[in-house]
C-alpha cells in the first residue's frame, strides 16, 4: 500500500513539474521571461470617409499607447439601422464585437436583446471619475430607476436652426434675434419663400428617423407611448399638431419643400433655402461651405412666452457599449472605452465630426477646445440647450421597425397619400400590433 502511494505521489510530482496540471489539462506552462498573448478586440461603428478616419485615429492612438490590447475597428454601412441588424445577426452566432456604439434610440435593445454589459461594475471597480462629464449626457446611458450607468455618452447631438441671414434680412427679418416659438419660425419661412426665384423657406432633416418628430411632440406636452398602460400616444392631439405644423408649411404656405434631408442641406449651402433644422453635426460643413452670413439659433418652444409646455430636446447621437464576451476581453473593452472618452479623443470627435462631447471642459471657451470654439463659436448654441436634454424614446422592442413604420406614414402624408391624422393613426395601429398591445 505504501509503495502504491509513493508511486502516485511521484506521478503527481512529474505532472506538476511538466506543466500538465493547468486548467483544462492541455496548456503549456509559460516560459521564463515570456509575455502573455495580446488581447484582441473589435470596435464597430457607423462612420466612413472623413468621419471614419477620426475613429481610426482613436483606435490607432490607443493601440500605440500600450502593448497588451489590440483593437481592430470596423465601420458598418446602413447607419445605425444597418449596425443594429448586423449586431443582431452576429449575436445568433455568438460573434459580437466587444465594443460598439449605438443610437440613443436603441439603448433598450442593446441591454435587453444584445445583453450589453453594464459599465457600472467597471466604474465602481476602477473608481472612474464621472464628475468631468456633463450630467445630462450621463443620463442618456443611465437607468432612471436605479441610477446604474449601463453605457456612456460617445457622440451626442441636438438639432439647431441654421439660417441664411442674407435671405432673411432681405425680407425684413432680424435673424440674429432668437425666435421664441415655432410659430415665429413658420412666419419666417413663409416670408423668405420665393418660388419664382428658386428660394424655399425651410427644410427639416427628418427623413432618416423620427428624432425631430419626438422633439416637437415632447415640446407640446405629448409623448410617444406609455409602456405601463400599453398605449401608443403619438397620434393624440400633440402629435396631430406636429403634423399640422409640417403640412401647413408644406401644403398651405408652400415654404417647406418635400425633399430629402440631404437635398435640403445642399440647397441651404447653395443659398436656395432660408432655414434648415438640422443636427449639430452639420455645423462645420455649413460654416466652411456657406457663401453667405450664416446664423445658428437654438430651438424655440411651441407656445407663447409663458412657456406652458417647456422645451424638450431628445438627445441624438450615440452611446458606447461593452458587449458580452470573456471577462478578459470585457476588461480590455473597458480600457478602450476609457481611452475613447478621454479629452484627446473627445476633441477629435468634435473637431473632426461636429458632435458635442460629453466632458464639461470641452464646452469651455478657454479649455482644450479654445481654437475650435474661436473658429466655430456657434457650436456653443447646442450646449446652451443642455438643460432641456431628454432621452430619445426607446421602444420596449422592435424599435427600428416601429420607427420606420412611423416615418413611412409621415412621408406618406407629405406625399398627400394620407392626411396627417390618418398617417399617425395608421402608424399607431401598426405599432400596437408590432408590440402586441
């Protein structure tokens, strides 16, 4: 018996010295002086061209800053809808990237369907300081009920009102004056519109999604839906007023041409459009290409100066998310997220892409963005509206499909295929069916 025990102990000793008793039993012991293998992760986003170069620059700088993690970056065509579709496909085969950005309208989908990893654990573990971030922007990635920070703001935008001051002044409008109501904007557009000269009054970049619909809806005291009562509400009185506003300018005033958002931007730059309501992302392009006196104004509210219905501005742009993987890769993803949100990276996002950045110091005219602010002082307009920032509505499921359904019906009304009421009612009924309400 004693001899058998000695043989067993000798065998165990041999296994240990031979490096065979590692987890799984099939790994080799690291050689003396060797370094662990690099951790490779993938970062996906929606930006190509010049904006894609900004993303590549952030990734390249991160990879050069250390020698343990290697990030590869990939831009996905089709904007956020295309990215979401690809992520859903990759999730089936458990091939998700470790880090991604996603539209603020799809935060619920990212958490519930794709299992995005909450960043609160990493924030707490690292003692990561959130004080330098703008609180309202942090709210865009925070659970309202628990305060949990499940994502962090990456590239945020709001609409702004861009005006051709030369065209407005020619019609007796004091364009530098901030409009108080949307009714004033409608009057400006009507005055500026001059079809005989090929001049239109106003354009909206609203054919991509329902972002601007929600902003007008919220500002008139409406809401998209009530999940607790399982009711769709965007077709009620407030929503109808939004459609009356748009259709009134389009079909009655003749000041709002039925064209795409891209066409509206081109017409504005070419001096053929007096006013355009568009994302902050256009600020640099408009500033550098407009051959006229460009004015940039905040969004007004709906009603009179008493502001019965306060201004509400749904935050556009994206959060950055960590997706489920191995603990090692998730930690590597967190290291990249921190780098992507440092001052240098945020500066690149604003200067190269026109988005707002989430750090307070970036809105300081004497801070790191001093040169940019001097060249584009109107960029501060977006930050002046920050107190009115609210979450872009997140549907409990099938958000992309619902958004497209509402958008298709709004466009049908613009094409005079439906009345405004019919468009919203049809979209609401379809949404109820999609949600099973």
